[in-house]
C-alpha cells in the first residue's frame, strides 16, 4: 500500500509540468510584488515543521539511540540502558542471519520489481488501445492494491495452503504433486514473492499507462506507414520513449519493496527458519515478533535498512532532477 | 494505434481483457467464495468453486466479534484524515504560493521521509510512546498512521496549488484579503479535489495499517480491524470462512471508494494530475 506516495514525485516531472511551468514566471514576478510577509509563510508551514520534528525526527533519533545502547525491556521503561557504541551493529553484521536476510531481501526485491514491471508494462500496452470495457477493466485492476495488505496476505496464505489450497488442487489437476508453499524452506520465499508481485502490478500498470499516454500517437502512425509491426513498434518506440518513466517506476518499486513487512509476516513470519526473512522482517521479528523483544539489534538492522533505502532514494532523486532539467 | 472503429475488430481484445482481469481478481473472488463456504466444505477435494450452498456463519461471527474493531478503524481513519489535512493543506500553501524560505530543502526532506521503512518508524514510536504512556491509545495510533500520509499530502497539495492562477490571488489581495483569508476563501475551495484525494488515501492507509497497529496497539482495548483479522488467524486456524468473512468486511471501504471515487484514486497515483 505504501507504494503510492512517491508517485507524486514521479508525476511531478511529467504531468505536474503543466502546473509548474506557467507558475514559474509568475513566481518570479511575485518576489518583487509586495506580497504577504515571509512570516506568513513560516506560520503556514509551522504545523508541518513541528510535525516533522516531533513525529519524524524524534522517533528516528530515538531509533539511533536504541541501536547504540543495550536496551532490554526493563531498561526501556527505566531509561538506564548501557551505552555500547557500535557493538550492536557488529553483532548484526556477524550474525549468521545477516547474509541470509541480505540475500533474501535482494531476491525478493529484484524478482518482485522485475516481474511487476514487466507484467505492468505488458498490461499498460494492452490497455492503451481502446476497446469496449477497457476503462472499466483497467479500473478493476486497482482492486488488489486498495485492499488492506493483511487481507490480501491472508487470502494468499489460504490459497497456498498445502492441503486445502486452491493453488495445489489446480496444480494436482495437471499432475503436479503437493507443494508445501509456505512451510518448506525451498518455496517460502517464492510464495511471498508471488503474492508481492500480484500486489505491485496495479501500481506499475497505472504509472506506466499514464507514461504511455504521453507518447504522441503520430509517432506510431509514422512507424506503421513504414511497415513496422506491433512488436517492432514496441521495441523501437514504446520502450525507448518510456525509459525515463520506467527507470523511476523501477527505482520506486525497489525502495518500497525493501520495506515490505506485512505480506511476509502474515504469510510465513519470515520462516521456516530464516528462509523468507528479509532485513525488514528480521528487524520486526527482533523487536516485536517474539515474546522477548530485543530492541537494540532490531534498531541496528532497521538503520542498516534505512541506509540501503536512502542510497537508492538519492539515486531516484538524482534521476528525477536530471529528467526535470532535460 | 488507437482503434478507430471500436466494435467488431476489437471484440477479441475485450475478451482478452476480461480474461486478464478475471485472473488478476481471482484471489479477491476466492476470498469471497471461501467466506461463504461451510466449515465442513473448506477441506473438500476438489474445492468448491462456487458457493452453491452458502452459509453466513462467517459473517455472523464478524458481526458478533469484530464490530468494535470496525468502529475503531473508522475512528482511526477519520482522525488520520483530519490530522493530515490540518497539517498538509497550510504547508502546501506555504510551499506553493508564499515563497517559503528553504522550500527546496523541505521538499527534499519530504521525499526522503517517504523512503523510511515503517518498521523503523514503529520502533522509534514505540520507544517514544513507552515513556509517554501513549502505547495502546487510539490517539497514538492516529499520529503514527498519519506519518505515512502527511509527506504525500504536502507534496500533492504543493503540486496542485502551484498551478492556481496568480490573478486569483491578486484579486483576493485587491479586495483586502490577507494571507489567511486568501487561504480559506480562495485556495482551499479551489483545492477541493486535492483534499478529496488526500483524504481518500489518508483514510485507506490508516484503515489498512498493520505494522503500527501490531506494534503500538498490541494490547489495547480498542484494536483496529487489521489486528482483529491477524488475531483471528492466530486463534482459529481452521475457521478460514470466518477469517475470510472478516477480510471481506475489511475490504468494504476500499470497494466503496473504488466505485465512488475512482478518478481520485487514479489521480493520487499519478498525482498532480488533478485538474478541475
């Protein structure tokens, strides 16, 4: 669900152009005109600034604080945890869970975004040509993405149930033996990835579809006059012209897939063992998933995750800026 | 590319489109189907593809046990909408129209804020709330849930408001309106569609939230519906019809919003596209 917010960023450089371009010269003029004082601006922004300080900066600072102290649940309430520096980070990196979680995060994220994107793009191209019901059907594709994640995740969990799941009984009709999707270490990660791909298709479809709308139709007309077929047109027109939108969609998908907790937690709780444990799940499990909360390593893992997300985040911002300039 | 003669030549596309949509929505159908299946038929082999002999046991269980949770979720959703709009609308005005100093930095901070994993925020909030005694409170959950919506909302308002024609603002100033009057009587009414989109998403995110609910409100008396489903799974692993019935009920707001406000949903995804 959290995949939507940055769509703002994505669209600002395309659709938003209509809004910002005429605004810029006017904005320049305003600077000379006697407008409301700067204090008014600060006043209107004040609630947001206070909000960001209290509900973003402070919890994040507390999170760093957690990771450099040895917090037990008792120390948590009394607030007298011992300062241990980067010891918790060393523990995390030295843990045998770390390479497993890193690998699972990479597989889960990359497989998810590549398939979400490919299927989303194929559907966007399909829906581009208008046919009867096309708008209605495209609207219905949004459904999976509006459902609470826990709803989708529990539905998938039941569909993939080893004994009574619909997936296994359909596969059995084709002669495939029972697959223990969620309870076998070999397939648990695959199972949660499949569910996550399903969840991400609507977002990719919507973004890529609106990207396609911005490709002028006469480009295609010229191509078909030259005798280029649909396949050729896709590879020589659609795909290259869509590259900026594609890059941003993929990067956003990456940033948001890194954070996924709900789906995996509800379906497998990261197990069996660590077979579907990603960094986000690991952090969640240490802090909240067991009877004995272990906040310090959980916070350390969380901060590592932030760093990874920020690296790709800056890449995204860089890309966006470059596109705005061109 | 676009078909000039819709009709005969494109019927196969409609058929294909219906097929794709059916495949995509199959899990949603299955949730519905299972919710109406009798407990003894849940493990039938082959499974019942259609609820010929429907039961409402599952829905009775939902109405019996989950009504308070649905109420809590409504309350949290509404609180989140109010808080988000109160914080974001004036901020959007300041960023888009008032030449706020440092607005580039603020925009940047908002974009980065959206990249922070919820699990990290949950731990931070837990650490803060445990001291303030705000764990297991509806207010605490509203604040935590709103952190998902606020950066999005500010960026959406900013994008829309910077498209408002300056003449309208100047006209208001000619009439002697100050920044506040201009905001309330010109900018806000013009931004009605943005407010709708923001409210819709703020509500849906709060309604669907699981991470904050399962960390900050685990032992509360008032649990939201997502946690209700989760606890249900933990307690009754055999009653999948009741679990799925709860899931269907929890999906109602999403379904209603999709039908009533589909254009705002699409507008939220490709934000900034909201135009009057």
